C-alpha cells in the first residue's frame, strides 16, 4: 500500500506508550485518523475550506502531538506565511508528517525547524479541545478493536 503523507516509507516506529499498543506504526495511525478527522477537528481559521477530499487540512498540530503521545519523539514546525507553524514529527532519524498532503504538490522543508511545545499550542483552549476530541475518539476506536478483536471496524480491519 502506498500513502501520500511525507515519510510514510520509513515510518516504522513502534508505539512508545502501552496505552496505544494496538497502533503498530504511524501508517496505522494515519489509517485510523482518516476516519476521525472532520471539520470539527480542523483549525477554525481553515474550517470553511475543509472537505472529505482534504481531510488533513488544519489538523497538523493536534495530530503531531497525538503522534508524539503514541510514538515519542519531538514535534517541529515549518513557519508558514501568516506566522503559523505546520507541525510534524521526528523520532530519532525518522521524520514523518501525517498531514502533509493538505499542501498538495508543495515541497516542504523538514530541516532546521524550531521545536514546537504542546504547552504553547494548547494554551489556545479551542486547540486543546480539538486535540482531546481526536485523542478520545482514537482511544475509543482502538479499545473497541482490542476488546472485540473485531474486523468490523473499517479503520482497523487490516490490522485485526
């Protein structure tokens, strides 16, 4: 299977947190999140542009910090016009960006960018609440899969 997010080819990082042990690697996380990302989890300033065809739009920081919870590592940010940062993950030598496809064919630079801190990002209550919603939905989906070992969950059927 081929993915469109940056770094998918080498995203072979196992979970560092037992709470998320059902999520085998960032590709599996991406598969699950594709069923959770929605207009409500999108950054408010981009919500009117969000669509099913561009699910990763406005999801970067909450997704990167959730991936950090699961796999460890650090979150870095690429400065964008307007002063906002596009967040992505670095774990050892592995760099991946689960939400990169929102930029289409634009090439992003994943080197020499500043580390991003959740305390700064989550100082915005709306962002913290979007992150908590995403995290809670992820836990609900993965716990159902572990408990039932079911292949009925479309986001987990390839991993049951």
